[in-house]
């Protein structure tokens, strides 16, 4: 896992799309049919990319929705890893005969 904080999708939006294309947040919001507050919160890293917003951004900027959702997912995983501390050891280790096996039939 990367140690460097990933670039938030709002920063990507601002630095790679809005600024170079000379678009304002309001112009983008009007074009995709959302409130300018949604774009502003995204750019200022105060909200997350949703699936519907990813679809709209992908259509407007000729990218894929996965591009935007993966950027968000990377940030989410990084932030969770910073807050969660040390993770538990795995229950099953592949290639090792000493593992815990769950008997699903006994669970009823």
C-alpha cells in the first residue's frame, strides 16, 4: 500500500480539467445539471464522488466512471488505513496447512 496521500478526485477535477479548460465550477455544474455547491464541495475535498456524479463527469470529460470512482476509492482506503491502526492477522494463509477453517454447515 502506498504511503503517499493520494490525490483527491476534486483536486484532479480542478487541476486537470477545470483550470486547463478555463471552466468555472458553476459552468460545469450547469452543464451536468447539479448545484454548484456539489462541485465546490468536491473540489474542496468536503464530499465524495458518487456513482451518478462519476457518470456525469465521465461523459463530460470523455473519461470513464471507473476513473473517478477509483480515485475516490484510493483516497478512502488511504484515509481508512490512517485511522484503523494495525490490522488483525489473516484467518487463512494460503500455502500453509495451519489455518482456521470455518464449517459453514454447522452454522445452521
